[in-house]
C-alpha cells in the first residue's frame, strides 16, 4: 500500500482531518503510518467565503486565504503528510484489503480512504455511486448530495467528512467532522482504545 490513509479533498474538513492525523506522528501506534491528502480545492466553497462568526478566526478572514494558509500549516508542522496537488481523483475501487485510487495522473493504494469533498453535483468519482443519496440537512432546492454513512464510516476502510458526510455547510461543523473522523482512524490504529491528540504547554 502507498498509504495507510489517503484523504480526498483539501477544504476545511480534509485539511483539519490531515492536521489531526499528522499531529499523532510521535504516538507509538502512528509511527511509520503513511498519510496523504489529495488537495482538491478548486471547487471548495471556501474560495468565496468570508468569516465573521467563527471562533478563533479574526473577523473578515477570507476562505481563500485559509486554503493557502492551511496547506502551509500542514506542511510546516507535519511535513510527513504527503500533499498531492494538481491531481483529480477519477475512481476509488476495492483493492486487496484496501482501495485503489486512480487520478488523472497516476494510481495510489491505501488501507483507508476519507472522502472530504463538498456536497455539490456532479459527483465525479467512479466507484462510489452506490453510496450517493440526497443531502439530509440542505435545502432540497439546492439539490445537494451526501454519501451514506454512519458517523463518517461508509464501509470498512472508507470514510467521509464535512458536507459530503451530511453535515451542514458551516466552517466549524466541517472542521469538527474532519477531526472526528481523524480520531476514529487513530482509535483504530490504537487497537480500538479511544484516543484524542492535544498539544499542551
């Protein structure tokens, strides 16, 4: 396998998920684990977002700046997390005891995959059609979608977070969803013992 976990999507949920996973790098259960993120960002709703009501962000923070700064934060703090840019995922299919991820430029394999894309149509990743359903917390007139899941888990080794997991399109909610799935992965790596990662002074 190329990766132990590969995140598809570089918006709020995907970047937050990657930061939490990366922050566990020195934990015994995470040593040697290979983490990657395919930075789909062109269609991110952050591109046009303005934040005044998000805890921890200064008023008038621009979403497009968060996309740039988030990638830099991930790179600076956790360089072992592979950032895959300028590639579009075409398909996610079963492969041995994990998944094969094909992009317009190459192929990867991963034990686990986390879908962290937005909830807009069209959804263009082949292999996941059976999980697509109408979004349960969006205005029906918007015709949004989600992937069928239970607390972020779609099926063994396949997860989703953010709006594609059925969350409302709110920065704090999407970030929390990404963090929740990351800690679920870490708990799995930790032999099923619940884990969270906190930095302390």
